[in-house]
């Protein structure tokens, strides 16, 4: 039996929504979300950075359990399934291209047009009767602000990309820098929730950026019901998301533990803490993108995504942006990202998880990843989607789950190809190391 006070805390987190919630059936308002461990079908996802594909270059990725092969041809990026229709070899295992618009399978020479997936030649049987009769699944692709997006689903034509991207991604004057792309061993939902988890900033009190920029970071924040939260929930093609207005939050600057007082980072005078938290809006948008305006400094907007690779891992991709008026400013911004920001967001602490002194600290974002990987086991294996005991700051997380459950266009499932299900790749990759972005610590 759950203690009644704990139950009330949980209900606090969900009772302020339009949908009535049955006290006994806590799962009810977002069961779809709980079922979507492999991601949401019929949405756009970032797949990689444009700079990773030179003209003629190819690359295999696995997203939502689907093997996808990308090629840049004539400037544009195209994507088809990474599985030859002849006998199933992966193109990415040994890339071969004889012409700008084609890819050739290294095993028997089936050659497909990468723009639409059609079989156009067979090297080992020129003029084969199979030509024009079989084709690869072809994926819609759009490249914007240095990010290559791919649509994973069946809708033809696909819905507009803008409905699946954080709204400020299109702000005029922003310049973008691809910061990093890593595989993280946690379900995508754990990480999406962590990205704007109100209470988890406690864990960042010693992160390198906080220390370096001397940011007076509260121990915790939470929004009084609704006031500090904006829900983007209109019907139609506009982006769906939940934005937390940190400037309107209740800020926690200290807490007593027996005879000890725990104080927030970079606070000189506890009797006069900042009246408000920094004016930072943190928004989580469907299908899996975070927008932080501003971060880490005013004038900069930070974008990141948690794209499912499979049920237990996702791709963590970050692009940093800044308002730049001149080419000189833009050049300086790229240099700043390469030399300063990149190393600060992804920094190893030499095995230490907490450093109250002046010692080496975690980077901001690999520390988030550390936390996400720590939660993965209990959510995957011990049903903590049900066992978790939420508290008031978790309101925004519950609000996010309900929003996703309401607006998702589908749930990605594994199953047989002939039933139109493309998410068949489980535990296999061309080189035996997993379809994955760069794993090693480092930045772009
Ligand atoms: S498996 Fe690709 S050509 Fe045979
Ligand atoms: Fe974080």
C-alpha cells in the first residue's frame, strides 16, 4: 500500500490537468506513452549532422530500430533502408557507389537509385528482369541548420517538419554549431524527462559550466501549479510541447539536514539569495527535443534531442545556437564552441561523481547522461514506470507524458516486415559494434 501522503504528492503532480485522473489508475492518462519504448512512429527525427556527409558520402544509422542508409548526392541528403532487397546485406557494411545517384550492394551488385529506392541495374545480370520491379523503403529527409532530419513512418506525404521541431529552431538570426552526438545506454523517455526535470538541477551543482561561469544555481526549482508552465497543445500541425518558465519558479537555495545546512552553488550570502532564478525557459517538444532559452549564456539557445536507437539506448545529439549579426561574430561563436563550450559540456571527472572542492568536475551533459544511464535499469527491469513515487516538481514530467499520449501519431513496434513494420533490427550491426554515433568522449 502506498502511504497516503505519498499518494497525495503524486496526485498533486497530475490533478491540475484538464483530464480527470482516477486515483487508482495512475497510468491511465498516459498509457500510450508507457507503451512507446521504441519511440513514436510517424514523426521527424534528427539523424546526424550535415557536416558528417561530404558529397558522395554514405553512412548507416539505426533509429527506432530501423536500419537507415544515408547518402549525399548532388548536394542533397537521401535515405533508404540499409538492407538490400535481394538477400538482405547491409549497404553500410561495405559501401559501394558507381555514380552520383546510386548505391550498389557489395554482395551481388544490385544497384538502387538512392533518391527513390528503385532497383536500376544489377551488375551481375545487366538488364535483369528485376529492374523496376523491386525497391527499397525510401525515407523523407530534410536538412536544416546543419541537422539532417528523417521521417520515420508511413504517412505519404509526411506532415510538415516544423511540427516536430522545437519552435525557436527557426528564430531569425540564430547561427548553429553541431556540438556532439553520442550513444547513451538509456531509454529515450528517461532522457527526455531528465532534460527538463525541475529537481535534477541539484545534481548539476558541481558541473563544470556552473563552476566556470559562477552561475548561482538553486538546489531545486518548481512551478506553483500551472503558473510557471506553458503547454503547446493546439490541434493542428504546430509543435507540441511543455515549457517551464524558470524565472517564475519557486527557488530553493538551502535545506537543512540535521545540523548541517546545504547551500546552493555560488551563493555568497544566503540571507540575500537572488530573488528570482535565471530567466531561462526550458521546453520539451515532441517527439523528443529540448529547447533551452538561454543556455549557457544569454543570447544563446541550446537544442538537444534524444532519438531512440532501440529500447535501451538512444542517440544524444546537441546543437548550440547563438544570435550573430556579423560574419565575424559567427566565426567567433564557432571557435568558442570548438575550444571552450564543447569540452565543458562533455568532460570526464576522473572517476569522481561529486567534487565539493576545486577538483576536476563533470561536464554538464555527460553528467546528465550518467544520471540517465543510472535510472535505466529500474525503469526497464523493475517497472519503475509504476513504482516511481513522484513529488511536486515532477508535475511538468507528468504533463509531458500526457501531452505525448494525446498527440503521438503512432507507437513504433517491432514485427514482421510483411506487416509493414520496419523496426526489425535487434542486436545486429554491420561491424558488430552497434549502429551508433561516436561513443568516445569528445566533441565536434
Ligand atoms: S544481397 Fe545485395 S545484391 Fe545480393
Ligand atoms: Fe541536466
